[in-house]
């Protein structure tokens, strides 16, 4: 067992959170690739679900990375 495999390792938690965010973003991308030219109410509902999932996964990823001390104030220029 390596030091990155230890239960409770914050780095592993961050990697898993990043992977979950990647999956959620890919699912959202896949949905958008198949979206018809005229979306219906069912598409709006599915989009809302996928977007919510992606935003939760992003927040989880950010919290896990913050726990590692990799907090970034802003990446906006200026």
C-alpha cells in the first residue's frame, strides 16, 4: 500500500472528487451534443438535473482541494 492509498488521505479524496466532477461535466457535454434544435420541457428538466449535479460535484471538488491547502483566491485577470 502506498501513501496515496491510505484511507482518509486528503489527496485521494481530492482525486476522487475531481474524477466525479469530470464525469458530471462529461454527462452534461453529452447531453448538449444530442440536444435537438428546439428543446422541449423534458430537455430543460434534464439540463437542470445535470447542471445541478455538475455544480454539486464542482463544489465537492473545491472543498476537497481546499482541504489540501490549495485554495486560490481568484483566477480572474486584473
